[in-house]
C-alpha cells in the first residue's frame, strides 16, 4: 500500500509515525525547543516560528550530482525525512525519538534463482487492486512500455470508459505523443494530448518549485503538473508506470553497467578510457569511460551521477570535487548495486515529485509496479535475466507480448524528457534565465564558482557544447533558493522569470485561455452538515460562471 500516518497512544504517552515501504507518500519531521513537528510537506513545518528555512550545505554537492539527497537529510538543515519502510516512536514526556526499520528491499543477486516470476500475473493483480475507486480514474500514458502495459491491463479489467493523458512537445525530438496515441487508439481509450511549450514551462517553474519544497530534480516535473491539472477536469485518480525502471533495469546507466561490467576492471590507462577523456562531457563515450578502471562499488556510485566529478570540480567553490558518496554495501556486481541504490534513493525522489505535482492539482497518483509483493518477487530476478534479450526490462517486455504492439515493446526508451538543452540555447527564454547563476543574487551565494559557471553558459548558449545537465542542477537550486532562502513569493518569482526570459504571464498549457485565480481567505462553516463544502463550491461555481 501507500501511506504515511501518525498514531497517538495516549495510554503509553507515545506518538507513532509510519511511512510506506517504498516511499510513495512523504513524511517529514523536526524537533524544536519544546515541540516535535511532523507533516507531509516541508512547508508546513517551516510555518513554526522556531524552524527557519536554512540550507543544509552538506547536501549541495549530492543534489547537484545525483538530483536527490539520500538518507534522512533534505535540503533544509533542521528537517528530516522519515525513510521508506521506517517507523518513528516519540516519547511525549521526554521528546526522545527512535526510528526503526520494519521493511527494506533485498539486494538483487547476479546469480540464478530457482523458479520464474509471473510478471504478468503479478502486475495484473496489482493493477486490479489499484483500480478500486469511487471516483473517476485514468492513466498517465507516455507511450513507453511501462505506462502502456499498465494502461492495457487497466482497460482489460475496468468496465466503462478510460481516460488517458500524455504530454506533447511540438517539434521536439523528445516528443513521444505519437506512441501514446497509437496505444490509446489500439485500446480504445479517451485520450488527451496536452501540448507543452518553453513559455509554459517558464510560467510554471516557480510555482512547481514551491509545490515541491525542494529543488526540482528533473525538468519534467513542470509539465507533469500541467498534465495533472488537465487530468483533474476528467478524473481524480491516475495510474502511472513509476517504479518499473528501478525494478527491471530500464535506465540508460543500467544498460551501460550491463555492457561494461567486465570492461570496468580494465586498467585505467586503456585506450577506451583515453578516448573517453577526449569525448565531449555528457556524451555516451565519456559516461562509459568514467567507469573504466573502477571497482564494482565505484562503478555503481558513478553511474547514478547526472553531473560528473570533473564537471562539478569546474564549478565548485572550496567544497571538494565530489558529493562525498564513497561506499555502498553489496558484492561484486555493479549493476545490482546500482539497482539497489536507485530503488532506495533515486526512486524516492521521483515518487516525491510525482506525489507533489499530482496532489497539487487535486489528483491522486497510484503506482501498480510498486505493490510490495510484486517488488519482492521482482527482486528475485537475477540481473542477467533483466538483459537476457540484449535490452533492459526483458521480463517485462516478454510479459507484454501479445498485449502491446511489438514496436512499442522493443523500441528504445526515451523517457519523459523535456527539450531543456534546446531551450537553453540562445539568449532568450531559458537561455536568458541562466544569467541568474552569475548575477548579483545567484553569484553572491557562494554555492558555485561564477568564473567556472560563466564559460559553461556561454558555450551552451552558443551551441559549442551541451552543459544542460549541470546547468539545470544549478538553475533548479537557484530557483529554489530565491523562494525559500530569499523569501521571494513564488508568484512574484514567476513574474520575474517571465520578465527575465522576455515573456509575459500565460497558461502553461498551449492554447488554453488564461483564467483568473480564486483566492479563499476565510470560510465560515454553517451549522449544517456539509455547510463549509457548500460555501466553497458556491464560490467555485461563481468563478466558473465569471
């Protein structure tokens, strides 16, 4: 299940906080003089006068490189995250707390395991459970394997109409909408294609950063919010494909580790490594070459980085050249280590993003791949079996045969990519916003070396190199800093973003008319049952009529 709850035992004078096994739902806490605070959003904790918004500088490098902060830490220095599969007990008299782990995933082995997992049967069971709802339900359908299979099984089980939703990036190579439309047509769903543009992205960037509480890990958080806002017009619950890549080896770095497992122990001075040193930063060759001559653990830690040590060193100011991650428990299989790291840490950040963006739009996201019984079975599949077909997610691809078209099952993964690199070219739009990294506010923070960041911006704007991964990490961090460290209201920052980018306020969804927002300052409930709800609904109806 997915849950985060608090249970107060007045007899024992004890508070119990508990979070689900995989981290689908968030839960945060903080201790201040004379009080213990907990909430599902960090911004709620920061309302307490004794808990100011302060940066945990030890988390900076890890976020920039990995796009998440591992363990209990978050970007705020005095706030902690209750880890997935954990329970916290608080003594109400002494305010002493103890955190215990009640569940954790087993690390996958590279060795064969007796028996085979019934992937299709397990997923069918999970989807059927996730379909239980007393409100309208649909799916996020990207057109990739994971969401397409979930959608197909949902249509198979659910009576009545099914709405599906996908984001489209017109004219962008990253656009997958035609694949989503292919699946929707085959399955007979009511499909909604939601176009998204650079201007829409800029218009919602500050708002989504505020919603997320922490810096946005990936640019696709913004259009995801837009998709959920659109979906709310038709459904209240959506099923997603999150978790499949972590379970079945679907990311590019998983394929890289599988292909280069034996090469990773070659001498550091190999010809391939030398070639990698000459290749452009961020290219496939340079990413692969970074793994050469490393131990299994080093390969796993390196593979999860969006920003390399070399790139970090070029912009870092006096804090060392790495995030500080140096070890990970496990054997000699770098792929199994990487999968384990992703399931325990990277996935949590992805789920947090999914939960924040969907709930802010009034939509509940459900994740059939992360039913804990399915997860436990999937972790018994040896790493070699994940790539038995020469491509990742082999068990899932085979399960989809006969249900989805072969061109969908076997096509390379694109993922929910935003054309951020293209948008950062030139000196307008996203390209103009990069100036924040070296202006009087961003440059004065001391988080990075302005002399090192300036050349990256110029080279990327001019099309001489692709530094989008590093620049996005820094820009996401700077946007977050302006909201939470500088106390700039996100509405004001949104206007500043559009002004800096050379645009004006508009809806994030292409072609949608701009509607005035509704602000409810205070609602006084009547004495009737449901009175408050009627007052709010009447205000909303008035907004629609106006």
